[in-house]
């Protein structure tokens, strides 16, 4: 048996499905979307069928049945709220033949390709004596057969399928769903059931939908912080494929999306559903894609941007490309300035660089660059940031760790910008101290940073991070344990002030540098030395 794959075209979802929904090539996909009220099941099903329809190359028919929503309301939502997911297709509605049905066609699509929206109205939801209003599974299967006589049917979505089976007992319901699955797969028609899940759920038996499906996605709200619930998605069953387990977060974005906002709740790459794999899943994806071949760090020392930092390393050694560095800065030390000088050295070498700040906004960074001659390369003649110098200021946000990491890696890959993407070679992150204070959903900060360092290395990025430590840590006057930094980073530098005959003078010391020779004693540093 060989397999085919159906790509959903949804950010992150194809990723956690290891490339798409896999199915036997002589059958089709059979998927169930389950979850409580308002979790986004209908929107996810709509986006999947619309994307499949607009990418159709066979002139096929795509059918969407909804018990609760009228065809007009669905049409308006797709057009006005989601702009047809920015596919740039001109959608037209054909003249209506029956009240509860709407046929849509895209002008630039394959001839004959159409999306048919139908509102199913079961008699049980109106009045039991109503004649000619019964719409059940058998009625839908019969209509699918009618459509197949005119054109191939590629996908069928039944939204809230349970409402069509309310008059059946458990085993009757299970049999009806299994028969529906059999009929669709025999004709190689992709099927999607949308299932409303009661809360609290009756766990005495798996649902009939669970028994009948090959792939089951469960959507929910998870309370991640006080009075805040994040959208979560989990694959609870996958019959034919490998997938990345765990809880993944997702968001729903409307058409009013702006690309110039980064690492926030409104920075999606377009309208629709956006799935953000967990940090653990993203790390696994990166390793799988690299086939566990870890990129080497390089042999040549790079310019750290400041002569005193470079001078602390002996015999031509020093941090190399793709090695990670952290500056442990006591209060008052100019760690931000040193991080900017690190990036300026990359700009002079022709690299594209990224500065991520949790402390200073873009205007403050621009003022620093205007004042310091060593940072002149960071600005264009018109006073704006140089094209290869990207600056991101992190506003406090309720976003999941997966989204945080996903967006940061996409920025390093050159995304979130118009034109041809150009990857970032150097990243400075200022600073990671108590990151969860600005991003309350980031609770496992140490793992996030460790995973981020690994993923940046797979991307070929050389990172420098800044963290704040208590004053007096250099003299043992503060309770500070540097072991987590010594384990996680290739190079660890400590910045502090010490009193001498000239007053308080800045010093730094190299605490660790893998494979390099460095001065063991403290080294005085002159901030503006050229």
C-alpha cells in the first residue's frame, strides 16, 4: 500500500501533521474536528474546504453542509471577514435555484470547479410533522451521488453532523457514520465531520465520530493565566501517519492584518486559522528536517563588535559563527550598546542582522545609533534603519510560547517582509530577564531559551543574548547561580562595575568559551573604544 498526502495550506497544521494529511492513495482523507462551542471548528473546516477548492486543478465539486448556518451567512463571512484567505481569486455566486443552497465559482479556477454551500434542516429541529423537510445522512449521500453524475466530487464537509443523528441510539449512530465513511472512501472523496462536543463530556464510551474517523483534531480553550483562555489544538487520533504530539496553540485572524507588527497577537501572515506548534514540536521538526545533522559552528573567530571583547581571546581564537553567546549584565552596564555593536560588526561584513528588544523601543534604538559613531552603519542616510538592520520591539502580549518561537524563527528566515526573503545571519536579543513578565504564557523560560538556541543554530544564525543579574554578583554579594548559562551557551561573559582610583569602572570576564583560549582575569572595558 502506498500513501498520498493532502496539504491543508494552514500555517503550522501541515507541520504538526508531518507535511499534510496522509491517506491510502486508493482511498481518501477522513477527518473529524471535535471541540466545544466557539472553539473554531466551523472556521477550520471552512478554511480547509475553501483552500482545497481554490487549489483544485480537476474541475471538481466541493460540498459543505451546515445545520446551523445559512449559505448567505457563510458566504459573507468568507468574503468580508477573511477575504477568501487572500487567494486573490474573484468569487461569484451563481443564480440561486433553491433557497437553502448557494453555488460559488472562482473566475480563474478550472472550468467546472465549484463550492456548494447547503443548509441542512432536519425535521427534528423544526416540527416533527413537517413534510419534505427531513435532511439526514442518507439524504446527503444521495445528493453526493447526484453531484457525481455531473462532475467528480473531491471533498464533503458536514458541519455539526451530530444534529443530523439526534434520533439515533449510540450504535445506530456509529453504524450510520461508518457507512458514510465507507461510501465516501469508496468514491475517493475526502470527508470532514465537524462534531460538537458536550462539556463535561460523557467518557463512558468513545464517541461514534471517534470510531469512524481516521484523523481526529480536538479544539479547545485552555486557561493559561488568570482570566485568559488560549486556543489549543491537539491531534487525538491519526490512523495513517506520524504526527507531532502535544498541545499546540492556534489563533483566528480576520482580514485587517498588518505585516509590520511582529511577535504579537495581530501579526498573522493573513486571515484565517494559524496553528503554532509547541516549542518541543518545533524543535523536533527542525531536527527531523536536518536529519539530525547538527550544523558545525565554524573554525574562524568572528568580530564581536568591540575591541576589548575581541582582545580577551588569545592566539586567534574566539567565538565562531553559529556559536551562542550571553552577556550577564549587572545594572548600569551598557549591555544594549554592546549587543548593537555586535550587530554592527555583522552589517560591516555584509550580513543581515536582527535586534530583538524587550527594553528599548525602536525610537530609543534609533537615537542610540544616531549618537554613537560605532553604530553609524545601522542607519541609512535618511536616518532610518539600514535595510539589513531589522529591529523588533516586544510589547507585552498574551501569546503562547509556540507562537513566540515560531514568529522569531520566521523573522530569522527572512519572513514577515515583502519581496524576496533574505535570512538573518546574526541575532541580538536584549534581554531575556524574566521574559514571562512581558509574555505571561511563557512559563518554562529556560526550556524556551534552550530550544531557541538549538533552532537558531539549525537556521545558521549566530545569536547573542543579554540577561540581567543582581548587582554584586561578581563579588558574591548576591544569590546568583550561573550554572544554567554555563550549560546552555557556548560563550558566557559577565559585565559589572568595580571601584578603583578612577571611580566605578566597567569590567567584564569570560566565564566560559567552548574551544577558545581567553584571559582568565577581569578585563577593563571602554564603551566607546573604536
